[in-house]
C-alpha cells in the first residue's frame, strides 16, 4: 500500500471514530431528555409533600373573598378552601404561609413554599421560572346586563348606554368598543357599584366590570347577568416550581374534576354570598 | 525576475470571497436603510400647561418604531417634558469605549417630537466597581470615571439635552449598592462630577438629589429620611455642585391637595424639600419633579381608585403650574416595554401594546383644556 493510500485510510478511521463519538454523545443526551419526560424523573416538590405530609401554600391574606383573615387572625377565604380540598385529596395537611403579594413569587423561587394560591393572575413572562395550573377563576373584564336584557354579546351594544367606573379597565374596554362603534354611549361613575346600580335602575344598558367585582355585586343581590366571555382574560391560577410536573398534573386533574362536580361553583357561591362578604 | 503564475483555483476562491463580501455589504446597507425609522417632521407640543411631563422607560426598548411611537404619544398627550434613564453600563462597557446608538436614537426622536429631555445617569459598569457588587454601587475611587461618562454624554448631546440627573435615590440603601447611605459621599460625587460635566457642556443644568420620599427612622438599614438627607447634603457643601434639585413626589394614598407634613409621604412633601433649599440659602435655584404619580392597582396598599388616580394626577399638574420654583413635573411612568405583572403596571399611562389607558385620554383632555370626570 502506498503512502498516500495509507494516509487516506488513517483519515477515514479518524472520521469514523469522530462520527461514532458524536453519535454516542447525541444518543446519551437524547436518552436523558426523553427519559426525563417519558419516565417522569423525580418531582422533588411532590416527593417532599409526600414525605412530610405538609403542603406549604403561600398566600397574601388581604384580598377578600379569596384571601383574608378571620376574627382570630387565621387565614380564610376561597383560596384557603380550595387549598384544603386539594390537600384532602392528597391526604396531607395544608400549611398557609402568609406573604405579601409582591413577595409570593420570590418565596416560591427560593423554595420557601411549595405553591402559591392567592388570586394570582397567570404571567406568561414567568413561565421559564414557574409553572402554572389551569385556571380556577376568570377575573377579566366582563359585560353584564340587567336580567332579561336583549343584549347577548358586545355586538349588541350599538346605540346602547355602557356604564363603567371612571378610569378602570372596564372604562378602557368601553373606550376601545366606542372607537369601533361610536354609537355606544359611555357613562362614567365614581365606583363600579355606582355603574352597576345605573344598570339595575335602567339608566344604562350594560356595565363593564372585572370578574371579581361582578361576582361580589351579584353576591350582594345585584340583578346582573354576565354576557359572553371575558373581554380581556385575567385567569387566576396556582403557581408551582417549574419542575413540579407531578404536582401540576395532580392539581390540573383535581381542578378539572372540581369543575365537573361543581365544587368550584360551590366555592364561588360560598365566598361571594352576602353573608361572607365584608 | 520570474513571473508569478496565478493559481486558477486560488483566483476563483478569491473572487468568490470578494463577491460574498460585496453581497454582505449590500445586504447590510439595505437592511439598515429598510429598518431605519424616519424621524419625521419637527413637531411641537400643544398644551395649556408647559410644565407637564412623564418619565418614559425606553432604556430596554430595542425596537426603534416603539421608541418613536412612545414619544409621539407623549407629545400627543400634551406633555412637553420627559425624564429618561441612560445607564452608564450600557454605553461604556469598557473604559473609554462608548456605544451611543441607543441614546442617539432616543434623543433624536424625542427632540424631533418637540420634547425636552431630562437625562438620568447612573448604573455603574462592572469595570468601575468591585467584583460581587451591583450596578448601583459606586465607590469614591470611581467617581471620576462616572464623571468622564457624564461629561462625554453632556458634550455629545449639547444643544439636545440640557438637563442631567446625577444618580438616583441615593438615600435608599438599595440604590446605594446595598451599603449604608451616605449623604457626604454623594456630595463628594457631585463635587467630582459637576465640574467635569459643566466643563464639557456649560449649558447643561445638573440635577442632584432625586431622593426617595421615605420616613425611614434614624439608623434604618434601608435608607434615610429625604428631608434629613438633603440637609446633610447642604451641610457637606452640596449647594455649589448642582443647578436644579430633582424631587420625587409620590402621592401614595393621599390626595394631591393634602397639606405637607414631615411625618407623611404625600405629593406636597415636595414643598418641604423646597423649604430645606430656602433655609440653606438656595432659594434662587429651581426644582424639577422627576418622578411623581398615583397607582390604581387593586391590591397594593398604597394605591387609590382609578378615578382618584386620574383626578390627583391632573390636580398635581395644576399645582405644579402654580409653583414658581418648579420647572417641570414628570409622572411615573408612561409605558413599560413589558408588563411587570405586579403593582408597577398600574403606574403606566399606556399599555405595552400602546393601548392608552383612560388616564392617558383624561390627561390629554386636560392638556387641551377639556375634561371628562363623572
């Protein structure tokens, strides 16, 4: 074999070795990635909850009726009942950790708590660091009318009077609708309650208000009916560590079941009724 | 001497390379031309109150059309003043190597919209501070480096930027690099940087202070009462090293007309800072409120209702118009590049998508001499 042929053969051997080495590395990485998803890996949050029998839930108890303190200073509200119901399904104890609203996410990232349940809006910007459950309450802007109103959707507002709290997100939506349909008359009021009262008094045809305030007013007896989906969605979700995929799967399944069984509707009725509102 | 024969393969390679370089240059030039956002015609601001302003947040806004649209909307709202942050670390990543592209863009569009720019400077680059410190940390050894940057900025934008704020809220530990606050050291910063800036651009007005309104008790690890801090600045000789006092005047949950009280953080606390100036023989100097405003977040304890936010904001503009010692007032904050998804979002006038909030329309109506309160 000539020198040139020997050099060619040596080159091919080197290339073969290189390709084989690369293939092994790629295969190992692919196996690690797929096994992580296919076989579950270890959800340390779930493991910790199961081992200790305690689920640490962060909450800012200053947003009734979702999160508040009772007469003896104990956390109570919609979110506390929701957390308790989930924990009951797991057979663990809920430990509510009171934290200021702006510190909840940091506490979760720092591992001080396992989850946040605190009327927390979904934040797409944090999904690299956190994971979120499915929504359990829609707090976005809703159109509400008096019972028996012919208005079935925002498309029916042509020529109608739309009540809003001056400066609110509902006001912003009303201005947007007005730009598309200048026949809509926007009526401004100092508070959402005043705006809603204008509807029930027949002085306005509809009101734009956030989902929480609407349910509160309905709970206090306002004869208002929500029409159509939220104009601007603002779903409340449960926040979890980004790698808590087992916990998230469990919570999503339980929340789906709570929708089917009517438990979430029951929670709404419980916490937005007149007797439980401040 | 023998002839050098051209290797045909090498020649073809060189020609191909040359063609690639030419094509790359054409592509780059075409992309730059197509991507450039025209400044448009020179504009002026129409308003009944020439002291109206907003603090913009264009620092992290990379897209030029968004910078232009923000500034157009400020003009259309009727505010002739903006305060904008120009972080030192962004523009001088290595000592003496400046990159002015972003501030060039912001300032060109702002001046074309007829806006007066107040430039806030701060945020130390890594090379100007010890390892492990944050960009809000600046020790005395590097005041002269900050001075060089501020002077370069002042010289570059001479005729376009007439107001420069040196540092921000130095009476808060966090803004002082998580060290105990030090009014004497901040005064030393002014003593070093002020003459450098004035030498580079004698027309520029240097603003100092920008103190956070706080009732922090004596010895607090978090900060120092702004009234006390300002007095200590004067005691340390600061008066000779600034031209205008920058004031932060937030309303929190109080109305704009509420009387000033040393034990309360409200809008008219600005008058107490003015009193400190006068007491120290600095009454001939003007002030600018470089941050102010109210917040209408439904869950923040210092927020007010949306209607009260609008009413107080407009009232603050009216009050400012009547203060002869005040040149301008900038509300925090016009628009963020992205949602913070916390109470900070409820300070803004315009959404991330440029959708105006009701406060925008109401302030615009005020600037045009109209109103729409219920």
